[in-house]
C-alpha cells in the first residue's frame, strides 16, 4: 500500500492509502503499484483508476474513478502525487 494524493488548482480530490493506481499517460495507461521506481511524467486527459484495499481479505478491491484534464504524476517511495489542471 502507498499514499495517493490527487490535487487540482481548486482542491484536493483524493488523499488516502491505495493498492494501485492507473493513470492516462502520453504513451498509454500507466499502472503504479507499491515499490514502483521513482518517476515524473506528464498526464493527458482521461480517467485515473484507484484501487483501495477491501475490508475483507478475499473480497475484490474497491475501485474509484477520478477524471482529470492534463497534469503531472510524481512517484516517490510510498507516495504518489498527481497535480492536475481540473
């Protein structure tokens, strides 16, 4: 698990611990899991898919979708930050 923060100019859209996140990159969808290498990349318009751990051990992970317009993604140890226009 790692901390994910999604910020826009107006507000913070998401701040919490997640299992994985998929973001729309310029060359396709990029998946981020725990222990991903450090990375900074631009993002394009699209949907961010967030998977949070389920309360029950064998249940499917909860998924949340956030739509963004352009931005940047930074992957740091145990933290991912998305800065988006909207």
